C-alpha cells in the first residue's frame, strides 16, 4: 500500500488522506466494544475503543491480515465531545494495537448505535498482497 499525499499538503496526524493498494480485499463489519461473548466489560469510551480494535484485529487475523493491511476505517461515535476529550488516550491505544499504521479514516457522530451500551463502532477494509 502507498499513502497518497499531494505535493504541498501537510501530513495529516493519525490518518492518511488516501491510500493506493492492490491485492485481496478483506471487509470487516462494524465492530463494537463488546467481547466475543457479546458482553460489554468496559462502559467508558477508551475501554470500548480498545475492545473494538481488538475485535477488528481478531477478524483480520482470520484472513492472515494485521493492522499493516488496513486501508480504510469508518468510525461511528455517539459523542463527538467524548471522542475529542479522549484523543490522547486514543493515541496510546492506537500505538499499542495498531503501531505506526495510518489508514484513511472518517469519523461520524451518530445519535445511537444498534447496541444501547455501545459508544463506538468501526467498519474496516484491509488489503492483503496477492499470493
């Protein structure tokens, strides 16, 4: 994959403006912050974010993919204010689980998610090299 950064544009922080990739595509349905047993162990935003990313990585692992293969993510959060208040903690969780991989991203505030306790849902697309 190659990050796309037009000449003269500042490098974005924590994401890429665009990515060019070729290979096998893996689509991950929206994941939320509950465990594989569908139990919310964390009620706070950061705890749910960590679990959401762990869930995403577990599914990607089934395809032989890791964070380095993620090309795009769409984040749905129930509170923009809570998201912005937790940027530092989110950065640490990101580095712990995803390393220095920065896919294209969008983040959208929504009024509710399908599961009442969910504070965040992330949909992911990854691209693995061809065999």
